[in-house]
C-alpha cells in the first residue's frame, strides 16, 4: 500500500473546496449569489463560508479532500494523491470569494526519462513507432513527481494547451491545472483529408492508430481527435452542445466532411454518440463505428494482439470537470 507522510495529509486537509476549484478547476465553479457558489456538475451543491453542502445527497464538509471522497468517489489515498500532485504543480493560493483566477496551463515537471511510460503503453498494445512519435513531438511524456503518463494537447503552433494525467499502476486520473478542453490530445493528418475520427480517450486514439498500422496504413493520414473525457449531453439531447475540441477542430479544418464516432460500447458512450450525432450540423456525414469487440478500442487492440485487457475498477471513473474521465 502506498505510504503518504502525515505532513502531506495534514497539508492537503487544509485546502478548502472553494480554493481547490478556483485554483485547479475554475471551469467547474459557478457563482450562485453573494458569497455562495455551486458547481456545473451538481447545482444542488452549495459552497459558502468555508463549508460546502450537497443538499440532494444530504452530505457536506469543509475541505476539498472531503469533496473528492464524498462527491467524486475517490478513495482517501487517491484524493490525497490528487491534491498533493496538483499542489506540487502549482502551490494553491488561498483566496477569498471575489478573487478572479487567471487560467494558465501548468504542466507537470518532466522525468529524466520515459521508460515507465514506454513500458506502460507497450503493455497496452500501442505500437513502438507511434509511441516514439508521440514522445518526440511532445504529445506524451512521463511526469517526475508520480511518474504519470501525460497526454498533451496542442494548438496550431504546437504549443501545449491541455494535459491529461494517467497513473501507471494506479487508478489516478486527472488534468493539469489550466487545461483548455478546446485543445485535447490529437494527431492531425499531414496532408489534406476530409475525415476526422473521434475518441473518448488518448489511449483509444493511439489504439486505433496502432490497428490502422497493423492494416498497413500510415500514421497521420487522417485526423484523429480525443475528447477531454466522456462527453456529457444535456438532459434534453437536442439542447446538447458540440464538444469544444471537436468544434475547434471543425473550424480549423473546414475541409472536413465526415465525422467518425468511435466512442465506447457502454451506456455513457452510446448516449454521447447519440447526442453528438444529434447536435452536429447537417452538413457533415456522421458515422457510428464503435469497437467490434470489447468496451473500447484498447480492448479491441488487446484482443487482436492476445494481450490481457486492462481491468477497470469503478473507482477509476473520476469526474474531473463535469465529464467522466477515461484517459486511462
């Protein structure tokens, strides 16, 4: 069992929920009235005077640690690890209710090598040359503090704008502070192409790319885009919005005519597919192509390569920003 020094536990317990959200998930925070805040995901959760209360579930607390455990479903160790990781990336600024926070991507410090990340991705069946491409282009690296996989999303000039974090050998899932969901992990075509393929996670995108290579097809022949976690539709499907990363991609690549949805074979993935298909402009041809076997494209790849399918516990599905995260 991982050991966490008591001094670290004591420090993370000091962080109140408002401070946590303003520093690390400002997109999740909604001003309700006066000095009271709520969240985009749970509008019955109210934050005020250093405390929070989730009225619909009749539970509450003071600290961000309480929130991560009671609302997000983290274990105690996972919650402490997340808070310690984020505090290491950017020491929290304890703030009052009226202090605006500037959004800036703060990437985890790089490790001296990427050996654990390489071994992890090879174990998931990802092609060695594709891994090397991602390392050399800065799309993937190993963090120094907890040796997480860092999947980086970039803008048109290859400047990092988004980073998803995935634990190696743990169920930790998170995002770097200041991540912009308009720029999730992607590998775009080098030449003109009128098709974009959409995935829930970076690992599924890389699995699809590996399957394509096994079929003799080159990397970067088509646009590949992952979402920053599972897309969350509105209660009324027709009122849903096009995912931010997909909307930006379509604007950046006006030549695109076909959108292929490769979302998961589960209730959430099927609902997301239905919602995205409903709200996309009619000018696009939309194809629903989930994996033929398994829950997702990494399952499909592992089945094809006779590798063990990664076991996913319920505790691995963490709500980091109003979306269930599957950056595995």
